[in-house]
C-alpha cells in the first residue's frame, strides 16, 4: 500500500508577507494528484493551521478537499480538537476516544494507527493514561498484522533542532518505548513537528520526521529541485 504523509502546513490568515502557505498546500495537493502510482491514503500529521481559527481551517479544507485519495488528519500542537472536528469531521477515522483525535485505519494490508499527542496548554507532546490505554488496546487487537504509527511529536531527540526533546517528560517516551517494544509488528513511527527531515529510533523501531509543508517554516538543506516546492513523503508498506 502507498501512504502519503504531509505535515505542518501552518495555514495563517491573513498570510504573513511572503509566506505563501496556501500556495504551498495547493502545490502539494496538485503533486499528490499527479502521482502515477495512486496513493491509498493521505495523512496530515498535524499543525494544519497556525492559529486554529475557523477561517484558517476552512481555507485549508477547501484545498485539501481536492485530493483524489482519502485524507485523514491528527492534531499538532497548533491545532485545536474542537475546530478540527468542526471542519474536518469526514477526515477523522471512527473509534476515537473523546476528547482525543486518536484512531486506527484497518482497511489495508498494513494497519495505520494515528496517535493524538496534543497538549492544548503546551507545545510539547503529551500522552496521558487514557491515550496509553487506548493505544495498547489497538496494538493488542491484532498482534500479527503489520502496523505503521503516525503522530505529530517525534518520540526521539531531534539533535539538529534547538530543542531536541519535544515531549512533556522522558517518562512519557519511556512508556511509549516499553509499550511498542512488545509489538514487533510495528514497522515504523512517522512524525511531523520538527519542520525538518530527520531519522531516529524509539528502541528498535525506526522513526522519522517530515519537513514542514510551509516552505517559509522549513529547516534543513534540500535539493535545488525542491527549493520552491513543498516536501511530501511517500511511504510504501
């Protein structure tokens, strides 16, 4: 199966001078729709908008609704769950546990588990007991089928970032490590938030972050061919 990951579009209205974030989002949608190998699904791993206003979500949805593949979303630290549900109700999977936007997609050969790491009072990642219990149930429901995990905050140190560790505590990440270590069917962990492409690990599980879709917020060095183009990631499972 083919999964397209995008993240950190940070739609900001009115747009700051020179940001072009709506244009970058449109570029990404056009590129995805033009792919010869059609994706099974597109996942946006958070920070859809910058200020979580209704106007920003509506503008983002107007563009993302042009996708010719199913779209699903999870929140980033800039998002707000109420506004996401109001504007992206059809792009949130079934089975989420209120108030969190956390669910699984199980209609393909690989199960996709989308985790909610949002703390609406902080920009750091959080994963409370309710979310831990829900995640454990999803993992235990089928211990054989391959799983890919998508979340906003990376559960590893992004050494190139000014603040490499982006969770509320080391204990939270240690608990995630302990839980996932019991499930060798997990193929990888795919994140946003850091606005740069990086690779790391949580225990023995490979993990990565994707660059920000908004070019004005993107960090790192990229090929000349992508100087003026947003980055999408194509995951094949």
